[in-house]
């Protein structure tokens, strides 16, 4: 995660990016509850999707949504692809999260109550710091 954090910081807004402690806390929750299916809203560079994928382990899946996957493709994919198994467990969906959830038919497929862990970190423009 160290290389990823450095790459992420250099190419993005440090105010909008979470620190390693946030990922560690989320990873600890995922380990504690043995989460295998994770919802990640607000992909950005993919740092959280990577953390959740590593924490959920073999058999885990991370569904990650963002209005634009440009930063994920430019920064995250080259780093995450180095571990192909982890990369395969991340399912990125581009577009608004609400539309993405509908598009991906998660709710229609009866998956709305099937996620073990959710991390919602989207719409930074509307957040107040």
C-alpha cells in the first residue's frame, strides 16, 4: 500500500484522499466480521478498493463505483494489476453510484441486503471540511 499511497498523493487532491489509518480501520472491520462482499462508493484512485480487496481475501469481491474511473485507470490499475488475484476481485463501475447500483442490477438481483461492509466516500464537492 505504501507505493500506492505515494502515487495516489502525487496525482490527486490530498484533502480528498484518506490516510492509511482510514484504510487500516476499514481493514480491521473487514477482518473482524469476515466480510467477503464489499461496497465501495467513491473509487477515486482505487486505494480503498485495494485495501478492501486485500482484507476480504480469497473469495472476496469489492464492487467500487465512481462518477469517473480516470484516476483509477491512470493510478490504481497499474499498481493493483501487479497482484492479479487482488485485481480480479475488484469490480469497478463508472457512473453515478445510484445509477451504477441500478445499472449493475444489484438491487434488482436481490443483492441489496447482501453486502458485509460498505465504505461511502463520494461527492467530495458537496462535503464541508
